[in-house]
């Protein structure tokens, strides 16, 4: 009768955190860390996990690569629309703020990065990206958490995750605070659209759900104040431009609020955030469209961080990474499917200026991984190790064993900061 | 146990055991906990039949305080309140504040005891390996609704279900009817305790006392609801005079007061309040047998074919479809009449009815069923009453059905546009907390088994995060239904 025994499915502690987060900016940092802040000389690192498989070929379109336009067809970012980085690469037109940073040497791209595992399942690939392990299901804590442990085993370096629950990347022994911008920000932004699809043939649920969404959209518009307490609204068609603007404002607000935590004397030096909605199997769009909207939010979030950090921006590195890239070819539904290599974005005043990080494998037919994906030239662990060692001061031995287990052979990328 | 089960099962194609297991666990039961579908698949009908046990349903409450104790505490509170009100009239503000404290404390105690009872019941539902038994019990709890919307009943809903309903859900309907009616919970809810026969000695005594004028009359509420809701039904062919006559029979059925220490808070028959004389209810004459007069009426009501029709329709509607197949209702009715309302046999008849196993899931889950089945999917249970607050948001406030009719059972009531959006919001919050450490594809298989459609399986597999995957599963058309 083991099934009668109480299980660990209880929600108590975490959902109380959720409730506290939803009620406002209730947040507590464990311990005192005035001296820890001094140790790090104010250095800060923000990791944004872009969930769903962010399409690197749209984030930093290689418009100068001769095969790009042919592979991508209608969803290729046109050369004259891309925001120019160098002779080969541009940035997606929605990434205006990040492009402005690049102009000052404060943003770089790693256009062909991947985690060490070749899983094409979102869950497994996100696990690998976040645990820092070489394969799936090998550890249940996140590399960012273990980096915090390595920095200060006494627990005096502060970490913060944004969202009701800790993302895997920051889960583990080191105590991390969490803050949530409000209950509405918790869910998948795609859920309303996905459920609308699931209910399509359901005579009871389809009309009721559609009506419910319309009412909800009206209520959202009525109460939207573009403050930090609102999250990017779900994209459900209609009034798209207004929705995008509202979402950008909300994302910028979240960025500023998080930055506000970070610049406090005992604020967090390490922050993890999630951005969702990158699984663009259909109608992903090009210079405009579904993916452009998600990127506009991401751009606003990063710019909000920059604004909020003020002078501290010069001591900060922000890295955006995704679990995998997408197929090099457009698919039959105007989208792309799960792939391998993708773009990581590096931003921050602490960056050294420079070109792309890692080599560009090109999109030649024989250069594609398994004939379909951007071939990875950078192991994500190498990039993270480089940032943790040179920017945050984690020592190489801890990086090779504790933070990224069994990764002696993966050398940190040097010269990023 | 399974008369007829084998030959009917033979009519279903071989290899449908998995489908039957999914139906047994989700439609008859409360949703699958991990591994439950595999267990049921050995013998789906037998799995259900084994849950039908003479001792009745499980008792969920952690606190086994008798309802009589709760009623006594409530009475004490009411006296405190009366004293406080007098004090408010007589004295200055400062003293009133002091005097008010025990009242506030008592109210809090009432709320807390009700919350604990409800949490215990939800935990039982989330964890029991006998989901059919619990659903059957919940059906009868809702049939004999005691709602906690009144302060006087809030504290006794849990004990009422535990003492009157649960032990008898597989016994004879007649016993269930009489035990429920005689319980302080139902008497408080439907105003029976104060009902006094107009020609009884108690009425005459009260009439002589000036301050009691206007009190101490006949209350028809309980009698009417027994006829309309609990037995023959609104089309049962009774008249207003039948209601009044039955109410007169019931006079004297009451609750012991503080000065009746051995009976305080429990059923008592007050001879002095009982309307003297013979009564005629629905064409039948009942001699004045005191406490047995109302019981005799109830025995006849329980045996009425109209009650069988009313109740079997309601059972079929709850378990199978908002518009149940007439052949199913007829089969249940036949068993009911042949066995004199033996609920064990009626439950077996339901399990053995082919109509109950239709592949199409036609029942839309109530919020309570949806939340409970979500916890079952993850093999968990609600840790605190706060986690059930969502039921209020979703329109099913704990222990507070809107009327003596109980919670509605139709999809049209629960699948409203705003309710769906609110369910989605709850599902997202729930998934954000519980999904990260779980495998969504495995959860989809263990939750729905053969009922999992390829469309939903694909959507879950393609989700971009675990919380999104679990949200899709818990909001899928097949999970919202049973």
C-alpha cells in the first residue's frame, strides 16, 4: 500500500514563494554578503535561457553566406533588413538595442554553439544545457548553482532566479532567491494558441475557449499599465502591433526591476531568467512575425537590464543561450524544426570587443550537421567556462570538475572579458 | 461479485483491456495515479468490483470529533455571541472590543475545522487506490447536500459525510436516507431542528410565552427537499399538502440542547414537539407512531419506483453522460427495484452495464475532479488548504454547494468560457511548480493510457518545456473529460 503514503508532490514551499512573488516584489536574500560583493568587485552575470530552440540563423542571420537565402527562402532575413555586424553576419532587425551595444563593442555572437549532447528533445536538451553535464539525466543540479558554490562555499554569493520556480540551471545546494513578475508571467505564452489547436474539433471546448480568450484579451487591454508587474502577453492574433509594444514595455520593466535588485548593496551577482516561445515550427516569419516578436521582447529585456544597471553595466555580462538551433532549411509550414547549432548572444559592458566567437562552419551542403543543421563549432561549456573564469573568477579546477563535471578536455574560451 | 461480467466482456474486442482500464480509472474512478492503469488492466471490471465493500467508503477526516461535539461548540459560540450583542447595547466601546474576542476566535475555529476537513477529504481523493469507491461516496455526499454556506453548518459538513453517508454508501438506500435525515448536519442545514408541530404540547407552551410569539412553528424545508431532491424527485407526483403532512410527521426530529447532556448536539426525538395524530402522505395513511411516523414515510419513499427512476437516472448521469442512455437507466432501475435499493448491487449493475463503457468520454470534470485528478497524475496530494483555494476561483468553493440540490453535474455549467481560462491559469501555475522534475510523455501515458489521443500525445511531446507539456496534458480535451 505504498501508494497511500504521503508523496513528495506537495506544493507548499514553492507555491508559497509563488504567492509571495505574485503579491509584489517580495524577495529575500539569504545571509549577508557585503564582503562577498567586495570579493567579486561588483562583477555580475546574467544567464537568459531561451527555451524552445531559438533559431540562430534568424537571430544572427549569416546574410553574407552564399547558401543562406536559398536554404531559408521566404523566412530568410533580407540582407538589407539585417542589422549589419560584419561581412557575413547581421542581427535580426528586432534586436535594435543589442545591435547598438555591438556598435560600442558591448555585444558579440557565437553563431554555431551547441551543448555536448545531440538530443533533439526540448526537455533533454534543456537539461543538458542547464545541468552542464555531458549527457542527459546525469545530474539534478544546475551549473550556475555549482558555480555559486565554487565562488563562495560559505554561501555568501547571491543568486536570483526570475520566475515562480527555480530553473534547473540555478537549482542545487546553493541557496538562490527567486522573484516572479506576477502569476500571469508564469505560463507558456504559446499555451492559448496550442490549446486552441487542440480544441479545434471539440464542439464544447472550442467556442467556449475562444470566447474566454476574447474576454481575457479585453480585460488585459483594460488593465494593462505597461508596468513591471505585467508580463509579455500571449500572442493570440489581433491587435498584434499593440500587443508587441505592450510586451516590449513589460519585458523592459522586468529587466529594469531585476537590475534594481542587482545594484542593491547585498543584491544578487548571478541571475538566471527564462525567455520562452522560441519553438517556431510554423509561420516563424522573417523580419516580422512570430519570432520577431519574441526577439523584440528579448531585446527589450536586455536593454531594460542595461538601463537599470546604470554604471554597473560595465561590470556585467549577459549571455543568452538556447537548448538547440533549428534546421537550416525552411520546412513546409513556413517554420523550422529542431536542429543543432545555434547562436549565443553575449552582451555587457564588461565584454572585450571582438568578432564572432568560434568558427563559422558555413551552410554549404557538406558542412551541415547530418545534412540539415548548423554544425556546432563551440561547446556551450567552453563559453560558459570562459565567462565564469575570466569574468567571475571561478578557478579552472572547479570548472573542470564541480561546475562542468568531467570536462577537463573542454578548454575555456579566452579573451571574452 | 461479477454476475454477468464475463459474458459482457466477451462482447468487447480482445485487446480493449487497456481502453477499459483507462475508462475504469478515469470515468468510474478519480483519475490515474502512476501505475494505476497497469493494475486495472488485468481485469478492469474486477478492479472496480473489488472496491465495492459492505463497510462503505473510507473515512478521510484526520479529526474524528463527532458532529455532536462540533454542534455543542457552535451552540456555545452562539450564546457567546448573544451575550456580546447584549454587551454592545449596554456598555461602552472599549468593553465591547474585549467581549468580542471569543466570538472572533470561535469563528476562526469554525473556519479552520472546516478547512481541515476539506483538505483531508481532498487528500483522500488524491491518494486513494480505490477511486471508484470514493467517487461513489462523493456522489452520495452531493446527493444529500449539506452546504457550509451557513455558519451553523460550516463546521459539520465533514462530520456529516463521515458519520451519515460514508458508512452506508454500499448499504440499503433506505438506511442512507434515514441516517442522513436524522443527522444534525442535514437538520441544521434544512432548518428541521426548530420545526414544531402546531398542535403539539411544545407549541402550546410556546404560545403562552409572550417573547416566543412567532417562533415554534412548522418548518417544511426538510420535508420538501426529501421529496423533491432526495427521493421521488420534482416530478414525483406529490402535492403541497403531502409536503405539509410529511413535515408534520417529521416534527420532533431535532438536536439535543445543552441541558440534555447525553444527547447534546446529537439526534433527539422531542415527543413534546411532535404533531399528534395520523397523517396522509401521497395517498397512504400513517398512524401516529411518534419518531417512527416519519421513518415509515421515508421507508415507503425509498421503496417507490419513482425514487428508483430518479436516483438511477442521476447515477447514470453522473457516471456516464449528461444525457444517459435509457437502457442504462432501465438496467439500474431493474436492479434497484429487485433488490430493494441495495446500493452494492446497483453499483455492480453500473460496473457491468456495457453502456457505461462507451469509448467516448462524455463527462466534463468538475473543478474538484479536475484538481484531484491533476494531483493524481503527479502522484501527489495537496499540502495545504491554500492549494485548494483555486476551487473557489473556479466556482466550486469547498463545502459550499449553492443550494440543497448540490453541485450541478452538467458540462454546460462547468465548461463556461471564463472557467476554462481560469482552469488554464491554474494549470499553468500548477505545472510550473510540479513539472520541472517529471517526464511529461510518461505522465501523459500513465494519466490517460489508451484514452490518450495521438494529437495530444504529439502536442505534449512537442512542447517546448516540461511545464508547457504538462499544461497541455492537463488542459487536453480528454483530460478535462472522463
